[in-house]
């Protein structure tokens, strides 16, 4: 078995990543939230990796390359995420392991890094009284009235997410349902209709999608950390909506 595909042990992968993190922090090139312990997150991640399998049912610690495992763990720490809190999970694409951020993770990054007070989303249904204004570079929801009889997955026309702050204007992202379905269609195994999770849980999936979009837009426009932005975007570049059905379940 080659060096890259051998079973990785805690001592020769977690410790290496922990050492990289310490080096970046000592040089002032990485800043983590005060309440975040990279050591605890790495231990939790290693426990998760021991039970994580690829699409063929094989352990990812055996099938994925050592560099990709190390990089996935490093990306996790840069974003201040912990798999024990369902903020991220690990998925194998061929022999490459990727740390994928859940929408809980996206909210955690914005709260920890940007000081957001809250992140929330709502779905707009046909028949809702919905209005918004564009004030400078910001969209502001000015009215959203909803009747119970409108709430039906078949009536969704849009969704929006709001990132709230105490010391700056809120950030709002609005997506039409057509845009949301285009985002879903980027998933390798997405299918519309039937018993798919996107059909059964359309409202929750729409909220998740617009929250991810809002957090990504805000991080890319406001963060001056190239390490954070790089790690944040790598998770999105590999994202397959069909691989995160477990969030809704």
C-alpha cells in the first residue's frame, strides 16, 4: 500500500495539522475565536473520520490521500468549525477528502468571525405580502405578511436570509425559487420531484441554500483573511447539495 493511501493514524496527521495551526497563530497569520479549541475540534474530527466511508463503503482514512486529509482538517480549523456540533463533515470525492461546511457551520463562521448577532431565513410563498427596498448596496425587507393557507412547498416563490448585527447594517440576501433550484441542480445527484429531499423538505432546503449564499457573500466582501476566505470557498466549490440531505433529516 502506498504512503498516500495507508491508514492515517492520529499521531501522523492530527499532530501535523495542529503544528501548522500553531505556526500560523504564532506568526499572527491566523486568528481563531476565543472560545474555539483547535485541539478539541481535531480530536472530534478524527473520531468522525474513523467511521466515515466513501461512496463505495470503504474507510476514507484508507482511500483518501494524506495531503487531502490534512488539508480538510486544516480548512476545518481555519473556519473555527467542529464536527461534534454538526458544523461540518467530511466527504470523499474520489481519493480527495473535503471538509464540507453545513449551514450551521456557515452561520457559526459569520457569528465568530464577523460578530453577527443572529442569522435567520424565511420563505416567501405565492400570495404573501412581500416588499423590499434597495438602500445603497443593501437590500432591506420592509414587509412580509403571510397567511397560513399560503404555506405550501408547491407555492414557494423565493427565500431570503438576514445576517443581523448590533454595530452595522444587517446583510440581506434574496433568492428567487428559480435561482434556488439552479443552485440545487449543481449537485451531482439532484433530481426534482418524487420523494427527493428537495421536494419533501423544499422550504427547509430553500432556507439552507439562501443562508449559505448570504454567508458566503458576506465573508467574501468583508473578511481580510485570505486563509479564511480560501477555506470558506473551497468547501463551497466542492459542495454537492445531495450529499447534505442529512442536515434536513
